[in-house]
């Protein structure tokens, strides 16, 4: 793979370089896609919107003939979709009925570190945690999932994950009726041992679990019956380790309209899209009456190396068109302002390398702050995938702009706000971001690889946001439940 020929070429070359292993079993699409319910909420007289989430164990029908022991929020598997509007104050009462300490992290959310739900905000068995904050960022598809120190992979794999949708006043004409023409699509691959989720699958494989069964919103072999001319699919890669190359089996093109942090500047037409764990993309797909097409993860077409992470052909979801389709608005040509940090004065330049189970700062250490960022300053972080493995990079609290991608400008699908980015093998990416609002040198946020085994094993670090002139070399670790 030549990584010096420009970002887009490298991105495509990287996707083709993933080895072809095999085609994983044919899927009968015989179950209607489950749409997670919108979470109920109450709004008090002061305008605070409150949600209740209970983490619990249960059993789920995952198509194994016998029920599968699973975990979920307010149910046995996954969780309801939370939804709030920019400017609203929200509170989430999280109760744990699990037998293990966990946390709930709001992935992609701009909020104080003490509300973030990372490893520093443990919820004990039987415990309760009620973070609250004000939504202050553009409309976006975010998600929530546990983030306990060293145990994230297991808790997410058992089923704890849900979507968190944000709305704003930018009323762009896209399909927007939840469950009618606007659908959450949470994609997770699972390995089974009989009817049990196989948690030890791939134990000796550094990537982590790569399963051969794909669940969408917890549904195996799902079909989605479209009743409109266009559908908006809010695709979340909620898998532990797998990178998907989303593609329809009839090669149809679709429009990518949003990435992690919200709408792209303009739609990007494509027939394939890479999403690594934790990343989101909203796509708009044209539907024809009577349509049948299968959303797959396509294997590479070139020669492979022995690189794992997204190389199987996997059937994901069948999209069906009803015989008559209700009209949809035409796709707008402009969607949202582009990120604008490229010409900023840079207040700090940092280099982070990802290798094995550590960054250049070392393995994750709850007592060590790796980066002290300055409030209201634009920073440039260059992040390098320094070994032969699959890594991506996620930063809490902010959405960043990708400035350089593997030696070139970012591909168009990375031209919007992002919180997680796949880093090609051996390549670097330059990210720019501004930390605003929440200076607190005693309360770190996390940055890490979102392949959950890597994260758990130490490929994670902590940063704090300081006021100009403040330092922070020691932090209290007493809130750490180890
Ligand atoms: Cu989605 Cu630090 O996580
Ligand atoms: Cu990694």
C-alpha cells in the first residue's frame, strides 16, 4: 500500500489491502428490523428533560434457537434511543442492576468531564448516577455505551449500547421521521457458542472479537421495508473490533450526508464507505418500488495481506421497497457549514502514536495526565498508527476536523466534524480541535483506540482542559473503582 499518494487514494488502497478471508454464511433475511423505541422523558418546569436508564441482565432471541443471556438498558438487549434538541438541559438517571461495576459514556457529546461517563464515573452494582448537562452542539447521531476501566469490551459485547440523537434548528430537507423514513442502524458482529455470546472468541488475536453473525439493532437476518422514495439510515458501527466497508450488493450509489459530529458540508455520493468501531455515518438511499438490495460489508478486491478487521464478506441488512412509495424531498445540495479550523492560529501541536496496547505516553494509567490542553485554543494533534494493526482514534468532549489524512487532504466523507477516525496502517492523520467551556484540571477526559480490546489493554490516555497558565501534573485517583 502506498501511503504517500494522497489521502483519498490511501483510504481506498487501505480498504482494498484488507485481506480476503472468506465469505461468511448466507443470511436469510426473515426478520423485520427491530427499531429501538424512543426513550420516554419528562420535562420539568425549569425545562430539564429527564431520561431514565436501567442497566440490567436478561435473555434475548438472537436467532440461536434458545434464548441468549444478554445485557441491556431498560430491556434485555441494547437500549432505547435518546433524543434531545440543541439548547436543552438534559439529565439521565442511570440505575445499575448489574452484578459488576460499569459506567455509561455519551460518545460524541460535548459536556463536562465529570458527566462524561468514562472510567472515572463508575456506577456500582445497585448504584445510581445522574449526570446532567446542556446540549450545545449541532444535530448529530451520537451513542452511549459503558466505559468501565479495562472492561469496556465485555460490557458492550453483552449488549449495552444505544443511540443518542441530537436535533437543532438547521431544518435541512432530509428524511426525518423516526422509524418511518429515518432509521437507526446499529451494526454489531457477534460470535456465538451455541446460544451463548462467545466472549473468548479471538482471545489470542490482538484485534479482539470478529464474529460471523451480524446483528442490526439486535436483529439477526434483518430486513427493512421502506415505504418512502428515500430512506435515511443512521449507521453506527457498534462492534468491538470490526471495520465495515458498507456496500449494496447491486452496487447502487448512496449519499453520505453526515458523519460523527453532524451533517457534512454537502452530500457525498459513493458506493462504499468504511466505518471503524464507534464511527457513525448517515446515508440517504434511493428506493424503488419492489426493491430488494442487501447492505453488505464488502471484502477487498485486491491482494490481501493478513490484516484483519473487515475482510470478510458479511450480509448485514436487506432493504426492501414497498410497491408504492410515498414521496420524499429531493436531496439538498448544501447541508451545513464546513469545519473551519484549518486557518486558525495553532496554540499547541502534539504527537500521539498508537502501537500495540500503548500510546507514546505509555499504557493507560488512571493517575497520569498525558495532555494538558488549553481552553479556547486551537490544537493540532498528529496521530500515527505505528504498528501493523488496525487502530482508530477517538477523543472525548470534542468534535475535530481532519486536516491531513495519510499524507493528503481528507476524503470527502471525512470533511465534517468527527470524534473517531480510522488510521490506515503505518499512516498519520492531523486533527484540529478547540476545547471550549469546561476547564477542570482535576477531571480528565479520555482519548483512545476504539477497538475495545486495545482500549481495555491500555491504548488510552487522559487529557484535561486547563485555563491559560494553569498546569496539572497530578490528579486524584480516589474516584477510580479499581
Ligand atoms: Cu465510545 Cu471513550 O468511547
Ligand atoms: Cu487499536
